[in-house]
C-alpha cells in the first residue's frame, strides 16, 4: 500500500515505524528537515520537505497514485486542507486526519463529508484518552479495557493479587469457579516475560493477565484474579485542557468530581462550563491545596496536563497523601515504561492510543478495529471473516485447523448478537467478527493475509 504521512512528529514517526515494518511504501512530509533526516536514518522510506497542504508538495509526495493520505501535523487546519486538496486535485481514495479542537469535533457529522471537508476517518486523540480513562473508572482495578463488536466483547488487562480465587491455581480450574461464564485467558506477562497460557499454567500474584469475555462478565472474571475494588465515587482531575474538561463533563453526572487548573482565566471558564464539577485555581503539586481538598478521600486522582513531569510528581504526591489510585497521562514513551506499576498505578500514552486508532483504518483485509495493548507490546484485532471454504483460509474451518501466525490467539467470535468465546473446536462462518490477540506485532501482515479472501485459494 502506498501511504503518505503528513507530519513527522511523535505520532507520524511511530506510525511510519509501524507501517514500514509491514512492507508499505511510505512517504513522510514535514517542514522540519531535521525530523525528516532522522526518519530516513531509521527507516526505509521517502521524505519530502514542505507544507503538507500545498498542492506542489502533495504532488511531489506522490498523491496522484497514493492509496492513502494520513494527516497528523500539529495543525487541524493543515490536516483538513490537505485532505481537501488530496480529494479535489488527486482523487486520493482514503483520507485520515487527526483533529483536536472540540469545536470541529462537535460539528464533525456536518463538516467531514465529501460535500464539505472530505475526511474519511477522523481521529481525535483527546476523545480517545477520555474514552480510555472512562472505561478504567467504570471497571475499578482494570489496567486496560478494550471493547470490540460494538461493545459486546472486551479484552481486559488486570494484575493478579492474593485474594483472587484463581491466584495460585491452574487455569483449568477456572471452569469450576465460574461454571456459567465463558472466558479465555489470552496472555500472561510475568516480570516482563510473556507466558502462553495453557490449562496447567498457574496464575501467580503480580501477573499481568489479559482475558477475553463478554462485556457483561468483566467484573465476574476480574473477581477471580483480585479482590474487587469498590465502585469509585470521588475523582480529582488535574489539568483543564481539552482532555480534562471533556473527562469532567463525562463524569460529573455520576461521580463527585473536582478539577484543579493552574491558569486562572481557564479555571474561571471551566467553572462556568462545568455545572456539577468543583473547579479550583491552583497548583496540584501544592501539598496544602491537596490537603485542603481532602485528597486522602479521593478514589482516583487523574493528572492529565500537557507536562509529563508535572503529572508524575503531582500523582506521586497525591498517592503519598492517601489517594487510593493515581492515573497519569504521559507523552514520552520512555516515561510510561519507567513509572507504570511503581507508585503510579496506571500510565496512559496519548501517542499509543492515537496510533491504535490510525492502525485500525490502515490495516489491510477487513480488519475494522486495532487496539494497542500493554503500551504497544501487543495488539488486539477485530477482523471480519468473508468468503467460503474455497476462497477463505478461515471460513468453514475450526480454530484448530487455521494456521495462525506465532503468538496469535483467537479469543472470541461475534456472530450477530451472539458472543462465542473461542476454543479449538469453534467454527468460523462467513460474516463472523473474529477477535484476536497478537503478542508479536511483526506477524500482523500474516493475520491480514489470513483474512483476505481470494478467488484463487483452494
């Protein structure tokens, strides 16, 4: 696939890294020659220096015969104009853009269509993070919750703790513990080492466990791996940017929400916008302010400013002062790996969440959803199976017969409204949504090929 990426920043860089490794023809456009030079030194790709919305630059980048344009510059307006020009002048068939401003997002249904601004797929990083955090609050104790098939099925990451009935026992005993609930353990990470689960595998405390289950059974399965945390009530948010304001608005009807913003004018604006959130002007690293606002009674402390160091330090302080759980938003990938699981309960990578959303639209075959798991180490993919036994490598076959790439597990099948937790004898039919867990991302192209029906396949 020939793909043009506009923007060589963190997202463009990571997107290029993912796509180059999957044998795509990549061209990256940016005004910064230094960033482009770094990319060329690292990867086998073309670069073009210039403004991504200029027709001359797009022509030089190969827009005329490109399969896809991915606009991820720091400017919403540049991204929109680039998609417009790619559509009007070059007829580029697929156009994806990162759009951040809430004003554009609110009007997206009217704005982003062929007759107006022709963007096929809109990615809003802020909204992705809001959704991510909201799911963690919905399921106390989860490290990550990813929904598939319109929310019918989920892959959930949890840490196993003493007190969970399954901890210290073999996976084969799970059926005895939950005779009426189907679930599957997709992977276990133990001290950064991947373990492929078998019936004889014993769950140990501190294991990071990924399981697949129908969404209504998430809490029941979690209760096997840890003592269930009580539902959260009191939430403190640090940072009143787009993410903080959007999250507060999403939570304020159901939870007691306090928001700390260090810019006085912005704090005043938020106090007027948010009707059920208590907004404070101040610095979240101020110990006296946190004490006055009873941080020791907070169920979840969420630091989501645009400053990694400020987020980490305020969260560590809040934890030391008694906050039950702390979540931080982090831009730098190295920081995510450094702080996750220490004093910080959950570190969220804005970049990784954004990349997952883009990859869902870039993947070949009928792959309709891609989610990055465990900070980019693994992926969960939802694919639709099409064809019949003559044209497809998966349709009309049981799971045991399918030649899955190494490290790939079929976790569940969604057939209409039915959720089927997969086992060796599960049969895949035309139109099934197949949920897979992939522990080695280099095999993603093999999974794509597996789900591409071919009239020549026999």
